[in-house]
C-alpha cells in the first residue's frame, strides 16, 4: 500500500486526483503500478486501477490475470470494480472507503450483483487515514 500511496502522491504532483494502484503477483512481486491520469491522458477511464490493469495484462499477454492482488488507495468505483472482475483479480485491498463514488462496499456494490461473474476477496482499511488525508489535502487546496 505504501507504493500505491507513492503513486497517489505522484498523481497529485501532476494535478491529478491522488489515487494510486499497485498489482502484485502471487509471490508479492509488483507487476504494475499507476496513478490517476485522467487529465493528462484526456481519458475519463484513466483511473489508477485501470492503468495498472492495462499494464499488468499487457505484461502477461492476457486479458485475465488471476492469482494477483490489487492494492489501491481509495475504494474502486463501479467501472474499476467491473474491470477488476473481468480481469479475474484474486484479491483487492483498498485503503480509504469512498461513500460517494465507491462501487465495492458503497454505491452499486458491484460484486453483490447477480450479473457479476467473478468476485475477488476484499480487504480494506489498511492505511486508510493517511491515504484519505492525501485526498482531503488535495481537494482542500483546490477550494482555497
């Protein structure tokens, strides 16, 4: 999660919403890492999770990457939750909950829907305070 937080801080330095993601293989080796880049890439789907998924799948040469864990600093939205499911990620660990935009334990609760084909195991709350603070500080700086 610390490396995901580094990605979030790097995203903030690029004036992106500070969210970072890391994907590891079953041995814990990092295979992909990314921070939000929606503004930089002019792409509303360029969330940290999506960029990390794209990188990990490209490295694997496959659309599915089972036996991997995704670490992300904020609860994934519904779009990212769906992509995580389609990629067959085994485990998702997120830091801060997102009552407004989250799609796992909030909002549409994607993995609880009957149309969901794969539900990863979920853990959350790890480094929630520090990851959440990065977001609060970023948005506070935008409000002046």
